[in-house]
């Protein structure tokens, strides 16, 4: 790895983060464009959601097997192949003329993009000495955290001003530029791990696909199909459950399984990955629910809602390098816990908002959660890989990113389900406490009729709409409180990790 020393690790980090940032952007950029895509391809919005599901499934399947392709081809070669497949399939997505075509190329796009995040993370961790891993993860966090935040805004802007095709075409120049930089500026020494004789665990791969695919379908389509009242959901749940049990047995008993469970013997890795799973749940659930809260209840349009995310994203961008520097100077656990406290403060304040909240307040508390999440993410990633050697780094980054991805999928599904179920519950409670025979109700009812200059039916509809809006508000606030609790749940996982000393960091850097 001598030639790595000839190139600045920061330049290597910038090169590998560019395609990763593009891929992370694509996890959310299509969300707001679904109505445009559905209309352009003569499909329903519900049918168009398969674009998201297909991408997430193929992307998630690739995460834990990144190490195999990395060892088979070499890290640099596999990174080039991933960028090529991702870019080419992005162009084909933009050229698609039917929904089935688009879903097929989204699957290929997910296959190409699946290895980018763990590969980039592995290359960055190998390029920097252990004592600089905090700063490296600060830079990594820029792409991983900021790109999904700004994705919906960019997707909406491109769809509004041009067409939905451009959310895919925009990847082409960036992908070509990334391919060029990787080809000519990433050292060939990153292919030194190449081992053509490595064998694939095909049984494990099949079981993994049969677990992740149905799981994602159950999570994405569960609420839409009324969960276990649907034979469709029950069918895929059974496949998921059986495949998971078989996969677990295979991983424990098989030779050279697709996921090496021995990596979890590292206490920091096991605890840190568990915390990343919970954080993935929080991050993606919050990312879906907060814009809906702004648009459905506070009356924000898509552009204004996107601006809130953009302004908050600026705070996250600003804190990333600071978080990396603090992680190097102080105990990472203290910085991570500081992030938890700040995020909890923001969520608790959001959970107390009403329908009269002003724009500045909305941005302030959204920024608190974002900045706190960034302060937590950087040291947590440093803790996770603090005792992981370079030989296992690609395996570990792949599985950790899979945990984050699965946590995010469960979080999105749980949040959207709770929004509906809790709203129904609160609506029932509010209606039961609305007594039309009381003087207070009738006085208010008459005031409404007088102000609206309308009859009884319209006045009752107006009052019902108010009850419905309050029920929805209480449901969203319940979800914010749940996310607050989950942030607190991560605290023991962080506290139980071991702290790597400066002496150990130097020893690890020398051995590297």
C-alpha cells in the first residue's frame, strides 16, 4: 500500500465520496417525483412505488456481499464496475418508456449502487491512519447524511422545471466524472486484496435474497394492504420468516457463509452496529414523517418543505468537519452522547408543536435534530470500526450498512403505519368527547355558521375537518415522541463500547 502515501488521503476521500453521494441522493430523489413518473408512464401512483421498493431490495442485497466482489475483483476494480453499472442503468431509467422497463433498470441501478457506500467507507478507513478515522468519518457523513436530506428537494425541482427523466439523467455526467477520477487517481494498491479463487456462498446468497426481498415487500406494502388481513402480505411474510430461520442456521453451521458472524465478536462492532440499526430507523422514519407533517398539517407546499430540509442540511454540513475534529480530540462516546442529547431536545420540542408553529421555529428544531444526528453519527462510526483490521474492513462496512438500511426500511414502514393507526385512534377519542348537546359546543357551532355565512351541514363539515386535523397532529406528535425514546435507547449501546486509547491508535496505524 506504499503508493497510497503518494496521494493525499483527503483527495482519495473526495474521489470515492462523489459516487457514494450520488447513490445516497438516489435513495430519496425519486420519492417526490412518483406522481410525475406515474402520469408519464400511464401507471397509478401505487404501482409506481415499486420503483422505490425494487431499488431498495437490490441495493440491500448487495451490501453484505460487497466484500466478495471486492475480494474477487479488487476494491478499485469493483468500485469502477459499480459506478459503471449505476451510471449506465441511470441513463436507461431515464429512457424507459414503460413502468416494467423502469423497474427493471431500477433493480440494476440498485445492484450498481449497493457496493458504493461500503466500498467508499472501506477505502477511506484504509487511507487514513486510525487516529484520523474521526475526521474521515466526518467527511463520509457529508454524503451519507446530507444527500438524502436534499434529495427530495432536487427531485421536486427537476420534475417541476424539466421532467422526471432528469432525476436519472443527472447521474450521467457525475457518474462519468467519478469513473474518470477513480480510474486515474485511486492507487492500484487497492486491488492488492484481489483473490480470484474466492468462492461464493450461493446457498447463503439465495436465502439472503429470499429474506430481504419479501421483507421489503411486507414493509412497503403492509399498510397499503392492511397487513395480516391480506393474503398477499401473509404469503411474503411466511417466505421471509422461513428464509430468515434457514439463513440464520446456515450462517451458524455453513462453511465460509455469506455473512461471517464472527465479526460480531468485536464488542464495539456488535454494539455500534446495533446503535446504527436504531439510528437508521430514526433517521429514515423522521425523514419521511417530518415533510408530511409540514405539508399535510401546516400547509407547506413541496418547495417550502424542501427549503426547511435544505436549511437544516446546511447546519448538518457545517457540523460534520467539527464533529470529526471533536471525535479525534475527545472521547468519541462523549461526542456521540452530546449528539443524542441535542437530537432528543429537538424532537421533544417538535413533539410539543401545534398548528400555529412559525417557520423559524420549524427550522430551529429541525436543525437541532439534524446537527445532533450528525454529532452522533461520526463518533459512532469511529467506535464501530475502532478495533476492525483492514482484512475484515469491507465485510464489516457491508454488514453495518445493511443494518442501517434494514433499520431505515422498518422505520419508514412503522412511521407510516403509526400515522394512520394513531390518527384513527385520536379521531375516535376526540369525536367521543365532542358532545353536541352542551352549551359550549352549540355556542361555537353558531359562531362558525355566523363567520362562514353557511348552513348546518357545511358548519358540521368544518368542525369535522378540524377534529380530523387535530387527530392527525396528535398522531405525528406520537411518532416524534417514539423517535425521542429510541434515541435514548441508543445510550446504553454507546456507553458499553470500549474506548480506543491513543497508544492503541498508534499501534494500529503502525501495524497497518
